């Protein structure tokens, strides 16, 4: 299983990464914001995305909507 953690607060990304690793998630990627996530999704499709809602320049909701549109 793979996951992508998207958030602008590095300590929270690290905490979530640790929790996911403890649950046995094999590959956990991290990016700082929605724009970086969209770029990352062009190269790798994770099984699950954990995203912060309030980020700049692209927030979590816009990221999910963009991802669903393909």
C-alpha cells in the first residue's frame, strides 16, 4: 500500500508518516502543498491521499477535485 501526505506543516506530515509506517504502509510520500501534490500525482498514484484543507496556493479540496477530474 502507498500513501501521499499533503500539508504545509512539516511536523504534522512527519507525525502522520510515522503513524502510517506503524500501520504497515510501505511507501509514504510527502509534499508541501496542493500544487506539489498535483505534480507528484503525474508520476505515482498512491492508494490513499491525506491532505490538509487550508493550504496555499492550492487547498485540499481543490486538490481532490483536480485529482478526481484526472
